[in-house]
């Protein structure tokens, strides 16, 4: 079973330092993964990602030492009149 060192650190009450990437660039995600962060978050909700680029980013992050994390793409927000 694959270990998640970032989660293990947080469960011990320690800080896990990560970075969010929204550039839409798997290359940037890989560079960040090799820069000493505990996790790299691919922000699909606010970033410039499509499905193919996000998949490539997950793969690229896995090449480094950081844990892959993702924020899901949500449906468009409802108008305030419906809130």
C-alpha cells in the first residue's frame, strides 16, 4: 500500500507544506513536486486545467517526491437569486 507522508505528518500534528498550481502546466507541476514541498495541489476549480492537462499534471507530480492532491472542478455557481 502506498504511504502518504503529507497525511501522516498532519495526523501527527505536524505541518505539511504544500503548494497550489493553477497554471495549466504539467511542467510547472513537476518542477514544484521536485522543489521540496510535501504536496502539490492541482486546482481544477480555479486553475486553467482541462482533463488531459490535469491527468498529465498528476503523472508529472508523481515523478517527484510530493504527494498529488487535487481540488475538484465544481459546477458553475448558482445565481444569487437562487441561493
